[in-house]
C-alpha cells in the first residue's frame, strides 16, 4: 500500500469511530487533522496508536468510570 493510500485510509478512520460513538466530534476532528499532517509511515503509526489507545480507554483504564462501564467496580477481574 502506498503512503497516499495508507494516509487516505487513516484519515477516514476517525469518522468511522465517531459514527460508532467511540470518539467525540472534537477528538475525531483532531485525529483527522493529525493524520493529514503526518508525512511518513512512522508518524501515521504513532497517531494511529494514540487514537486506538483513546478508543480503547474504557476497556483498559482503571478509573471509576471505566470500571463501571466494564461492571468491575471492585476490580475483581
């Protein structure tokens, strides 16, 4: 996959996660702008990793909201 094709794919991902409700409008706009500014595959990969960490924060965080979301308030898992 060429750099341009990869970039176009990554630019569309935040909109997809926005429609799924995993990102807010501001977050999706910010990630889309970061993907548009990235110049190399390394930069694209870094932005992608940060976006995925943000999307999966409810599944991995240990704060009360994330634990309530996972029904694991007492951290029994």
